[in-house]
C-alpha cells in the first residue's frame, strides 16, 4: 500500500522500545531481590521476541 523507506530504523526503534519497557520491569524485580543477570536475560529475551514479532508484522 505504501513504501517503507527506513525499515532498519523501524527495527532499531522497536528493539529500543522493547528493551526500555522490559528494562523498567526487570529493574523493579532487581530492586526486590532478583539476580541482575537473570533480569538482563529476561530483558534480552523480551527484546528479541518483540523484534521478531515486529519483523513478522504481528504487532
């Protein structure tokens, strides 16, 4: 329907937005006693999943 010119920028934006959102939640979990490496792993997995969903046009 229309031509997307900056698809790489959209991908980076989706990744940064997902990482920021997941980082807020996991930083709260770390403040409650969760191990920081587990929190970083959760953030990375959530970011990866969001980027894959964005690439697949699911979101």
